[in-house]
């Protein structure tokens, strides 16, 4: 039986007694890259090269590797930990200080790589969600301002068109009053306004129109990215609510660590705080209330539906984090069946 382990110098093999039987040294310029490859579960090129030198059918790695047994610690690892400095001296390092400097440079490079890796795609989606939130605030505020401003000229329009985006589109496309939604222009009690004033209102409306278009574009981006980052979770509750959960948690890693009970009340922090401080009712759900499952469940079963949904989501999120198999459709089917039972009073 042959044992395999690695260190900053390379990949080494030893027998059960700890005697070295083979080695593949890293090139100094690529040591950090090779070391990172050896840390993964896949067999690296350096390890494949070492395996080709070993005449044994039984190879045991110290690090977990696909298709091989592993044992920690193993004789190869113990051999390296005892003899790293002497091996370094025999492979070109003039002194212990030079070797330690080499190891420090690898550690620094690895730390930099981890910082880059931490800036992952889930952080980008969170920023996109925040951008949509900020756009909503601006759009709501300025749409109300436009309604009041244009109301001097055509007050009836604001009463008939309640949707802000539709109102903005009307003003952006029509400079003067035009019959709309049963409103007769001749019946309007609005004041006469100069053309230059109307053009300024229209300019604001066109700016808001562009912002609504940008909001839809960002939502499309979020939808596409969420299907890549959290495909199972998105399949169950849709990209919008899945992205909200991700944004509240702060990262996919943090979200994956939450128990289902925490996922159930994410977004209800104010109600939870009130419950803890003043003894008010404990919240049954947070942002999950916006899902079709909780919305469509009978009133007395909404809490139970939220628990079931949170339980499935907890598993789906963990599978998404660890890049596991697609289970979203299966979980959604089970939840659909449970909702149907609740509606029938079972």
C-alpha cells in the first residue's frame, strides 16, 4: 500500500513505514497554483504524474480524492511534516529563511485568491436587488411629483390611471390632453399651461420611462443569474423572492447555514424583535408570505404551509450552495400537492 500527500514543495509518496518512494516537485513559479489544485477533490496533474510512477494498485491519499481512499494523517503526510525543511535544503533552498520566505509568498498569494473568490456572483445579485430597491424609491417619489405637477393641467388623468408606470407613459407620449380611459378632454377642469411647462413635465416623464425600462432590464438580469446561482430555490419560489432571501441573508453561504426556522421568518425581523422585547405574537412567516404557496393556503393553514415551504427551501438552498443535483422541480411538485390537500381541507 502506498500513501500520498503534498506540501508547498510538491507531491510525495511513501510506504507504510514512512519511506519515500516517489515525488513530483512543483515549479517555484507555479507552486501556489499546483498547491491549490492538490487541495481540490479532483486528482491534479501533479498527482496523476506521481501515480504513474507508483507501482501499486492500492493508493491512499491524505486529502479526499475522487476514486481513491483517504486517510488522515497517513505515513506520507507524517514523513513530510517531519522532513519538509531537509527536503527543501536538498531541492535548492540555500537556507531555512529562504524556504520560509517562499512558503510565506505562497500563503499570501493564496489569501489574495480567497479574497477574489469571496467576491462571488451572489454578491453581484445582491447589489442588483439593492439597485432595484433604490430605483423603486426614486420612481415612486418622482412619479408622485409628476402626478401633482401634471395635475395642474389634467387632474382627471391621475384619478383614472392609478398605475404609476402607465401614467408616466401617457405623459411621456402625449404632450397635450388626449381622451383616455373614458375621460373627455373637453370636460377637464385643468388650467391652461404654457407649452414650455408641458415640455418640462414630459422631459421628466421620459426620464422616468427610461428608469422603468432599466428596472425591467435589471430584473431580467437577476432572473437569469438566479437560475444559475440558485436553480433549485428559483424553481420553487421564483427568482424575485429567491433573490430577496439571498439579499436579506447577505450571501448564499450564510443562507445555506440557516435552519429552516430562520428561513421561515426572514424579512420579519421587526415583528420578531417586537415579540422578543414586548412579548407580542411570534411571526409565522417573513418574505415567504409573498409566495403563491402561503398566499393561496387557507388562513388557518398559512403557518403550516410556511413551515413546509421553509423546510423544502432549506434543503434546496444547501443543494444550490454545494452545486448538487437538480431537485427544484421535485420539491415544487411535492409542495403543489400539499397545497392542493390544504385547499380541500385535508
